[in-house]
């Protein structure tokens, strides 16, 4: 993994909001007083949300003070995990999965859409509404290719993408039109295309029949069942 560093251009002033401080304290109280640092990862996530999707240096320093940690320790964690953004991002930040299942299903084409509509990887659109990066597996391989889009409303998955529906999705986000998270086709969650009933297709399972146990095995099974009951 290439080295990650803080943005060159930093805000001159930044303070975590009262809401963010309250949320961080909820996590910190889950641990003994001398182990408050265990809440660092959720604290970084809360701070990132509070700072419009990225982590300024001042936020990292403030977290160090809150959790009783050396600033360098907070920095080490923030720069290690790619879910923490070290530079400003767009209102809608797109994380495009480029791992093998998604790549085989067309992630390369989705990457071209991002480059065409937003700019090179890691860039923010001129209007500040969109940004994108390529990431490793996001765990939705059954619905590949897919992206995660983070904004003020949350961090949602958009799956079963094509060049066409992904391009429309980006255009709708930029225009402020409502979008639907989840599969972008007629699939429900991770069910087979065409619906769950396709698993009951005649002939799919009828060749598999239960084997009849010999008498001795049947008696043992019945005895075990009786004991359990």
C-alpha cells in the first residue's frame, strides 16, 4: 500500500462539534478509564463525519487530547485505514470496488465513468459535489460491480451497476435528485436475478433424496432425539 499523508492545505481553525464530542464519549465510556484509546477508530469515524467527510490535522490532534494519546499514534491509525480520508472530498464521495469479483463484472467500465464525469482518481469535481477513489473489497461480491457512496445521509451501497445506470446515478447525485440505494436492477438484496423462487425450479433439487438409515443407526438417532427433548 502506498504511503498516505495529511493534506497540504489545512483549515486554519477546526473544533469538533458538541454532538460529535458526545458521540465519542459514548464510545470512550465502553472501556476502562486507562483504555480510552480503544475508542479511537469509532472516534476517527465520528470526527470524519463532523468535518464534512475528511480528517484535518486539527481533528487528529483533538482526538489525541480527548483519548489521552500521542498525536503520532492517532496519525498512524488514520493513515493506515483507507476508510479515513486525509484530504477534502465531495459532498458525495464514491468508493469504487476494484477487487477481482467486481473487476470481472465490469468495474473497469465504472472506473471510466468516474474519470469521465468527475476526473482522475482521488479528485473532486469542479462544483465540489462529487469525488471518487478505488478501494479493495467492500464485501458485496454477489452484487458486483458495486460502489459505496458516503454523504450526509449515510454510507450506502449501490450494486449491480452498469455503465448506463451508474452514469445516471452520478448525474442524479450531482443534480440533487433522489437516488435509491441497493441493487440498481430488479434484484431484491442478494437474491438470484429473477427472484428467490428460481431456487425452487423443478428439477433443481429433485435428484437429491434422503438416505434411509439402517435400523441400528435409526434407533441411535431416535434415542439422541429423546434425550435432547
